[in-house]
């Protein structure tokens, strides 16, 4: 048997009883425990206040991953593309904003198209790509009408010959 996790509500109540020093100690312990926790704390403390810069930094990192792609070996290309997608999902999760996820996922899809890899000849990549486009469509559909038009442009850039 493992430890029973308390609900978020119970945790929230318990955190209310702690003083500032105890909260800082808990946050630092969380940061030390797992790399993803540290990255999330870093985002919340240093990058959440400037979402535009966060998106630009994320795009740069994704571009660096795509720069390493081996277009002659489809297995290695898929592996690199999945690695980039993992980063996109991580950054989108940290931000928690549909707009950020749309921008990063659109950029990811643009990078796939820029590789010159034929999606029609690789079913796995074609499915991966179309799933990301569907994800963007779903996110746009859930947005307020005024914002939909702004983000529809991202979607129209991603239509490829299927």
C-alpha cells in the first residue's frame, strides 16, 4: 500500500496554517524532488509574468530540437519530433493557457512542415501531425468568439495536402 493522497482542497486548507518560512521550505523541497516541479516553479516565479517572452523562449528550444532532426532516417526523425512534442506539451501545461498551447502547437506543426519530410509517406507522422491540428481546432472551438478569429489564422497555415 502507498501513501493516500489528500484532496487539493485538504492540501489548500493545510497550507493556510503554515507560515511564510514553512511555505518556502515546502516549495524548495518540491523543487528538489523532481525536475518538472523545479521547472514549474521557475515558470511560475520568473516567466509567468511575461507570457510573450516565455513563448519565444519555448519556440527557440523547440527550434533547436528540430535543428537536430535526421531527415534521412524516418525512425530518428520521428523520435526527434516526438521529443519536440514532449517539450510543447510540457510548456503548454506550465502556462495553462489555451492561447499559449495554440501558438506552441502551431509552431511545432510549422516546424514539421519545414523539415520537408513527406507526411503522406509516413503514417505515424501523418497521424501525429493531424492529431495536433485537431488539438488546435478543439482549443480554438473552446475560446470566446472574439479570440477565435485571431487564432484561426494559426490553423489555416497548417493545412497540408493530405
